[in-house]
């Protein structure tokens, strides 16, 4: 059987998706073209990095319609983004990662060690499991827009123009734009992602001062090898007695230090469309309707409003500069037969398929909070299985835009949804 090579960014994203923080970015460092992620940014994700198309939150200024921004550009009022959470230095990991240790031997859940040449960390995986972990030596700030309705309407109104702008800028045909509503930023990061099918794995990774791996060892020879991502280096150590105070909801994102600009998680709105279904409905002169799902199927509400009152570089050619991180993927003699594309790891396509299969929607609006109640209750990484199991309700507005609403994901307007890690995740 031909072996499929799973890139590090894909394993990392898939494994950490279920923590409920949004898309885990394998390439979190800023570049000269994109220095800092902001609420209201319109961009797209590719190979674990967020690329910027334009800022919808900024006034037009000297930007040119049809070139720098869409012809239909209008400024988005994002309100006052707030720091809704500060995580202490430590480790986020899947349960399959049994332990993560720093070069000083301490458990990474309380890491405060200083850096130096030859730093490293080790991890151990359970048998027949994939795993991933993110270790930070500094606090992580979670920033979110507090009111979601303007972002929902803006995405529905302008999504097509974002796709057109991406094409005009020379990006490939598979650009799937996103509108940023939240993100997590920190000052440094150590990441590991591992996919293995038939052995218990223990690995020790040692890096030089620049973060480039210079040696690694395993308890057994395995069919695949760890993907390591670390950076940046050469910073002052975090004081051991440093205490991070959890801020109030009124804390402004402007209070975040400038050098905390490594975006490790991002949350956003996006859409998927079915041009064929739109053309068919247009010819028939029909609007969205209830497909008549049986009592065991998802609940479809075709008359529900689109605004949910109870909800709140080119093709991977990244710029390398002083902020860049070092990515080492090791090959232990395996033969790569098939390298999947970004599209193979598009969870939103799974959500869209579910909505299209169970309603007459011509397009689907999606956000990470829509899946919170589904993911946190799940014991599998297969989103299609979780959707079929929980059968979340589908609403379709008068223009044919559908959206899923998990029954246990109802939040008062203006309240930022918080999600807990599912069983087996820490």
C-alpha cells in the first residue's frame, strides 16, 4: 500500500483542533509582509500560515479599489477587541503525548527555564497514536471581538469579493478566505507533531541556539518521524517568580506587549459555496426549503434569520526574515508516495457537506464556535462522524446561507464563547 506523507502543519492542526482555541498555526511568526495579526484581517491559510489579503477594519486611505482591496470595499467596525484570557506559560497537548520535558528536565506544564545553546525537549507518545504539543515560555494572550453579528453579515456580503481579490493578486484558484475574529499571541513557541501507526515512541530533540535541530534519538526505529517547530531564540529568560494576572473583560488588546506577536491560534468566519445548487435553484425560481429530514436527522429551520441573535505570499512562498521560525521535518528512510494538499485537511469542507446534504442551503457560513459543543464531547478526530452523531440543527436564511447551531452552543449576544478541552485532551 502506498504510504501517504502527512506534513507537520497538517498533523499539528488536526491534533490541536479539538482544544477549542481555533486553527493551530504551524508558522506563527510574523513576516515583513504581515507583521501582526489583527481583528478584522481578511486572509487565507496555507500550509499552517495565515496570509493577509487586506484589513477590513482599516479605512480605505491610500489603498486602491480593485487592487489593494475589493471594489466593493467598506470598512468593518470591529468594536473594541478585548483580551478575554491569559494562559500561563506551559503546555497544550493531546492526551496521546504522555509527557513533554524541557532540556532542564522539568515538566513543560510549568516550564520557566532559561534558554541557551543546545536547548531541547523530549516527549513520549502512547501506542498507535498521533500527537501534538505546544510549549510556551511566556504567557499567551487570547484576543476576541466581543460582538459577532457584524462579522457574520460582513462575511456573507463580501466573501465573493475576497475570492476575486485573491485571484487578482495571483494566488491559486483554491483560495478560501477568512475574516479574523480572534487570535492567541505569545512571545515564543516550541511545537511537536507526530503521526505513527504501529509503535510506542519516545523522542529527544536537541536544537542549537537558532532553533535548528542538530540531533535526535528514538527508543525504536519508527515508520515516521517528529516534526519540530521552534522559535524565536536569543531572548531573556522568563523569571521563575513571574505571576500572570488574569485580566478583566475590559482589558484592551493594545495592552499586549509589541514582541508578543507570534500567533499560535486564530479564529475566523469563512464560507463554502455550491455554485451548481445556486444555478439550479435560480433556474427553478425556488428559495431554500426544508428537505423534510426524519426525526433522527438534523433539525432544519428555513425561516430562521441569517443573523443569529443567540450567537455572538503566494502559494506558500513565505518571506524569511529575522522573525522567521525554523521548521525541521525528519525522514527516517521512508518513501513518500503521496503528499496531500491543503484541501485534504479542510475541515470546513466536512461541515459544508453536512449542511448541503441535510438542507437546501446554497452556501454555508462557519465559525469555530459552531463546533465547540461537538468537538468537546467527541472521542474521535473524525468530524464527519461527530456531526452525524450529534446532528446539530441547521438554519438557512432567505438568501440560502446555511449554518449549523449545536444545541449546547447557545451564547448570549456579546458573550465570548469559551470551550473546554474534550476528554483525553489537556
